[in-house]
């Protein structure tokens, strides 16, 4: 991820004759680029390139299947508000429930772990024992941060749409009303190949990207009419 940041910086911003410093905080989608899910993101690519052996890939496939099983259980199994349930929650020092909830909702509570949730899923004990500490942690992260992860995935989809909007090499930024002189100078100097690339240039605001998108669509429409 950090190599990608460096390459993108050099392509979209250059170094302007100054020593280059890479800020790791600029890695996009850091919520998805986690250490705990590196194997889920990269193991398949390693397998296709011949870098992952059969035994390693079999273990990875088993882990992936167990993760999917946990996510399905926590999404589908519900806990109901009754005396027994709320007594368990009281012992765990977490608020009682007043309506049925998926177990995943309970696990989102900061004070609860997968081991606590197991009290409502006695049939999942074999799966719990078959899951190592790393997998249990991954299940908790996936559930507790699900909302944030989903928003970041939606952001990726939006940026992919931006990336698909190509900027012609002869595009005239100076004639676009609403762009500041600083923005025009940066775009003229760096000449991004796409709207997505333009959005990553330092100092290019979301408002400027919106204006660019509108004029790029007009440019494409006019080009189609001429052709």
C-alpha cells in the first residue's frame, strides 16, 4: 500500500525539486488495508503467481470458510429479550436488551468479545475451538467495524467511477468558471489522466472535482456531436 502511495505521489504531484517524504497516513482505505486481513487480500494473488504452496493454501481456505461460517452465524442467529438472556448480559456488565437482536449486534458492543457471545451459541463451541486466536480477532474486527468498512467500500466504488472519467490531454482548465487560479495552475502543470488522479492532487478540493466532472461530461457530449 505504501509503495502505491509513493508511486501515486510521484506521478500526480512530482517532487518540485524537494526531498520526497512519504506519509503513511496518506495510504488510501487504511481500514481495509489491515495487517489482520493481509492474507485474505493477497493469498489468492500469491496462489495464482505460484508463490503459495498447496498446504498453505489449504489452511487459508479452511480459515476463510470458518470466517464465512462465523459471519453467517452472527448475522442469522438472534438473541431474545427474556430473563435468562438479560441475566447473562448483567453478569457480563452490559445493558439488557428489550427487543430481539442478531448476535452480531451484541458483539458490536465494546465490552463484549466472541467468547462472551458463545454463551448464546452453545452449538458453536466446536467452531470456536477450531478457530485460532487470529481468526477470532478477525471475526470481531469484521463485526465491530462493519459499518465503517461498508462506508469505505462505497467510497472505493465512487472513486472507481471517478477513475473511469478520462481527462483529454488537450483539456483547457483555464476556461472553466469556478476553478481557482491555484487549482488551474496545478492541473495545467500535472495534467492528470483521469478525474480520480486529479482528486488525489494536493490542494484540489471536492468542489473543484465536481466542477471538473460536469465540464468533462459536457466536453464528451460535444465531442460525440462533432463525430
